[in-house]
């Protein structure tokens, strides 16, 4: 699950970027891309329900390789 606190999305560009991420991820069907099962929002947060992948995050993996 990925959680975006809305207070960090106070800029319209950032919020639009998250909404675009949701739209794009809904369209992907590929074995090397994490599947988005659902998304919803509360007054304080936006939630993305995604496929579980064990191990380190992509950010951490890239950081360790550099």
C-alpha cells in the first residue's frame, strides 16, 4: 500500500501527478510492473492498494547499486 498525505499535495501540480500515476497504473498489465488493485481517498490521505513485492524498495535498490 502506498499512502500519500494530502497535506504534502497542497500544490496543484503534485496532486495532478498523483492522480496521473493512478490513471497510468490502472492501464498497465505487465509482469515487471507492480499491479494497482484499487485506490481511494479519505479527507487526509490518498491510498493506492498495490501488489505486494518483498525485498527493498526501488529507491533503496537503486541507491545501493550506485
